[in-house]
C-alpha cells in the first residue's frame, strides 16, 4: 500500500494520543497503553500524550513528527483532533476530518449508506425540539418491538438500551440524551452480531477476517465489551465462506462510501430469518485493548499486535500532505 507521507523509524517521534475528554476515556487509556508498548517494542520513539492534560500545541513544540490516535469517542474520533493535527501538519493514523466526523454520527452514516444502497436497520431520529413524550411513544409503532435506543454520537454501547415494551421508551430516551442532545431509535435486527476490520485506502482497502460475537443473553454492552470474559469471540467466524465474503464486500463498500482510510471496523447484524447482513456503524478509531476485536481478527490473518500497530503508524497521513512540511 502506498502512503502519502513517509515514515522513517529512525527519525520519527510519535505521540500516542490516549485518554482525552470523552465518555470512553478509560477504554482509550487501555488502548493507548497497549499501542505504546507495541510501538516501543518495535523500536519506535513513542510517547504517551493525553490531550485532556496537555494542549495539542505542545505536539509541535516538543518535536513530534507523527500521531497514533488511540482516542475513542468525542474529541478523538469525530474529526476534532484530526482537524487540529491537520493545522499542525502532523500526520496521524486513521481517517481524515470529514470521514471521522461522518462515521462518528450514526445518523449521518446511515444517510450515506442508504444513499448508496447499503443495508442498515430502519431508524427514527429526533432532534431535541422533537423529543416530546408523545412523539417518543409513537416510535415503537413505527419501528416495531424490540428496538434499540442510543445516542447517535457515542461508542462502546454507552447510553444504549434495548426496549422490549413501549413503557420503557421514556427511560431509554432519558438515558441516551444524557450523552447526546439528539436521539436515535433503531429497528432491532434479531440474529448474529459480527464485526469486521478494514485496512488500507481507496481501491486498496481490504477486509480482515470476520469476528462472530456471542454475548451472554445477547448483552454485548460496555461492561461485557471491556471488563468481563463472558463474551465469546469466534475468529474464524464459522460462517459459510460465501457469507463471510459477502460481509467483507459489504464492509469495504461501507468504508469507502464514508471516505475512510488507514483502518476501521464495521459492526454488522446478520438477520437470522434470511441471513441478510445489516450495517450498524463504522468505528474509525477502534479499540486496541486486550479484549479488542481488530487485533483478534489481525491475528487470524497472521498479523501480530505489534506488527499491526506499526503498520497502522506507517499509514499515518494528512488530508492535505503539503501541511506536513510546515514548521
């Protein structure tokens, strides 16, 4: 894969951005700690950098040449830090400003995917001035039960509820709007939960092996994602080869439709009734913790955690690479 900026292991000084200000701060620190150790093991001059504790202007002042973004959620995955790094002229891992901003917003993501004919669950989006009790109570009739209620700009299942009875709608909406002023209600797809990482840029983007997720009672929530060993992950997925290939085709199309680059991970539901896959979301700065799924899939493809981290760092670039020459 060709890169728009060059990475020289011997001269690079890399900031591993972790922590930050989002609700996913703790997970980000776990991801960043793993990435930092992996890069250092590969001989990279890598240093931890927490934007919640230090101004980003210090990156330039302290001579950092590259940034590995291990931030999750707001201010790290939504285009904010990407825009700052563009202005500083410091190449960074992952998607650029626009793709990051769109992928972080699940409503915008759905609009793009729907526009290009990619399957995603039906949904109702309510802006703050539309969130009347009466309107919220009409949503089960529109989407059916059960349904999912979540904040459109959070990750790690934060603020998400599965609603099985209409009487639960008010509490689910109140929880979601603690994290985001907008409200996203989504058709529930009964079936198998899958995830699939993507590496690369443009026409060279390719999918890694699919991971099948088996959570206790189907509860793949924040706690089960990061702090228990109750969830079972299957990679190889065990899906028929044709299904795996179709899901890989779908996630690469979804990644390219959003203009993603470097890496990402798409979450998918495979409907039990007819085996149709539905795209849920695209993560442009996926987790890199001991429980994370991109490293698991990469291992199945013969890529070690350390090699994956180095490969992602080598793909660091800018939306406008000429900015990398600014002093």
